[in-house]
C-alpha cells in the first residue's frame, strides 16, 4: 500500500502522496519549500489521525501558477430587459509534494 497523507490548505483538504502534483488556492508569497498542515498519514498501512492536526508536516514546492476554467455568471431581471454577464477565472498554485 502506498504512503499518503491528508493535508489542509485554503480551507480544503487533499489526499496526497510523494510525487503528486495538485492545484491549491493561490499562495501570496511562495517559498522554496512549503509545509502543509497534516490531518492524517498512512505509512506502511499504519494510519495516524490527528486531533485535529499532527506534528508531522508534508513538504512541497511551488511549480507554477495557473488559471482555472472560466465561470460564467449571468443575471436576469424579468420585465425590465435587464441582463448582465460576468466571467471569472480563479488563480491556483500548482505544487508538487516532495516528502511526507
């Protein structure tokens, strides 16, 4: 069984393993090595759950910043000919997991 961890970043939780690449919410000032909060780890089939966090950390590095898909927001008001269209693209940081 492969080792993995469940980490928390930006209010969301991700299941990661060594070598995985994930998109997380944009990091304002990226560093060479990020340390993510760990909620749970599994090493060699042994599961360790934090209450609420573990003292171990997951180390990752920022690969690049990317933009997500465009979201279209349309508003409409009946009987007044009011229509409005707005688009939004969220920016994400693409990170690679180095060690658990």
